């Protein structure tokens, strides 16, 4: 069974600074996806960034980037130039890649990190 | 392009009652998944529906059941409600062929069991 661990329940950062959220996971699968989702007070889960395990290059989306260490099973999220609107819960998630003809994998989430961006 | 819509947004039920939550999938999506998010926790997978059939289920008892309709919308039914069923219930829609491309969540239904 896969597990996802986020060891930082809460973090805070000053506006315009950089913050890194940690995530580790455990799996025996070789083909999978990793995600960071943001959940603001509106409750809707919003995809921040995703990484495909077979790609060695770290994913980047504007101010958001990841440090994917497959051997260490580590997947951290770096937020640069933090903005007040980044204040939210952040969840790391794992999805097994679907084999041909098989069923979709479901998302396995960590417990989340509450990020507060201070002015 | 419409997103995922869930109803109702909030609900209060009494222990032992039954509840039905509804989800309209994003336009073009044919697969619906349901997640339970207890307070202070990450979402947990309940089950997934594709072609109107359950296709994958998490560690939830049979009193959690669902339906998917020809227009891809879905319902989550919970019988014999327990206090521990109090949670945010999230619906997510996606494309069966390429789930990673578009896993869109709704804003959830907050269920309180008293």
C-alpha cells in the first residue's frame, strides 16, 4: 500500500519570500504521478503542480517548482515570491499510473500543511 | 466549460438517518470519484464511477454507495449515519482515458452528523 507523509503541519512565510513544503511517500510501484494540491478556505482542491515519476526533470509552474528525488521518495514544493493568495492548505498526493486496460488509480493524500503568508 | 458542482453545500443529519449527496461532473468528463475529508486530514478515496458502474473502492463499508447517471453526474448515498461520518465530501471528475490531465474537484458538501 502507498502512503504519503507531510511532516510539517503548519508553516508561515513573509510575503515575497521563498518557502519549501516537504513530502515523502512510500510505494513499491515504479510508474506513478505525484501532485501538489492547494485547498483555500473555499474548500475546492486546486492542482498546483504534477510530476511524472519517469521524468527526471523537476516540474515547474511559474512560481511553483518541485524537487523530486525518486530514490529517496521525496517530493518537496518550493514557492517563490510568496503572495498573500498562497495562504491555504497544501496537500501532497500520489497516484499509481494506470496499466493498459486497468482501472484508474485513485489519489492518495498526505495530511496537509497549512501555509500562512504574512504581509 | 463548467466545473464540478456539488449540492448541497452544507447538511446536518441525525445519527441513523440516510443522506444523498450530488455531483455534476465537468463538461466532457466521464469519470467521477468521491473522497471523504475529515477535519484536519487529507481526503480519503471512497469510490469511483465510470460507465455507470463502480470501478474501484477504498476502505469504506457497504453503507456508502453510489450511482452514476448517463449524463455522468453522480450521487453518494450513506445509510445509517454515524457521528464519524461528519466530514467534507469531495467529488472529482476526470477523463477515464487520461485522468492525470484533468482531475477537477468540486467545493464539497460539509456533512455534520449529530
